[in-house]
């Protein structure tokens, strides 16, 4: 059986696409910007570990300029006392972890928290939607937290 020219081109294009997808999937990822990502609780055993703030080198290069602009705009607008809003995250995320642990209502959850630019992202699993709402309220009340992104799943 011989292939037509179109079939041959289609087969070659398919192989090239497969190679590119495989190469991208294997490309190393890292937390290039050192964004904090912490596990807080781990009671729900079948809760998958969420993706942290990892990027490929190309993605990090593409993000660098916009992160500088977003980070310093907070200071230039008078909304931040520190010169870059990302500088808050290394302090906010451990403080959020301590607040969640001290609260006591979330021991039966599996929660990870991530910080970027004074925004705290809640990831993982909780037992009820009420827990997710209360957790969001707790973190939102912490000093220097600009906002909370709630990506929690209910188990």
C-alpha cells in the first residue's frame, strides 16, 4: 500500500506534533520566582496534590516583565509600603498557615496555600462548601492580604 503525497505530509505533520508535545511535556519546570507554596493540612487522603507555582524556563522569561510591572505598580500607586507586592508573599503565606492551623476548624481537610502579589490561593480539598467559605474569610482578614482565590474542592 503506498501513501499519497497528502497522506505522507499528514503523517509527517502528525509525527512532528507528537514530538513537540512530548518535548514540552518533558521540559523541566521550576518555581523560578520563589512564590511560596505550602501544605497546611493533609487529612483527606484521596485529595490530589495541586500544582504549585512551577513554570518552564520559557514561561518564566515570558512572565518576568509583567511580574515586574504588576509588582511595582502597587508601590507606585501608594497601596503598598514595600517596593514590590511580591515581597509580601514570603511573610503572608507562613502567617496564613499558622492562622489556619490555630483556628482548629480545618483539621479534617487537605489544604495547600500559594502566594503571589498579596493574593492567597487556596487549593486542595475540604469536607463542605461552608468550610471553604469560612477558610476564605479567615485568610482574607489577615493583614496585607489583597485577595483570596478559592480553588478548593468539596469531598
